[in-house]
C-alpha cells in the first residue's frame, strides 16, 4: 500500500490553499494533479506533500517548479 499524499492548490497572493486533497499512493497523487489543474485553471501552484515533507510543486501548466 502506498503512503499518504496531500495536494494543496494555491492562488498567487494568497496564504491559504483554495483546496486541499489527501490521497493514498503516489500514482493516485500524480493522476490527481491534472484534475486539480482542470478544476482550478490559472492557479499559481499545486504543492505536493508526502506526510509533512514538501516533495514538489507544479505551476498552472503542470510543469514542475522550484519555489
């Protein structure tokens, strides 16, 4: 069984995510990113965490970014 992942959708200039999704498994986490991008067009970032560890972020085009 995979670990727990948290995806946080953020808009530029905000301090709190507009949506937080928790999933189990890395494959599910990766498949959730496009759905969140479709649901939140123009979002600034989607931050992906494994537990409390910040793994990576993607921009509104789904490209990995370094914050």
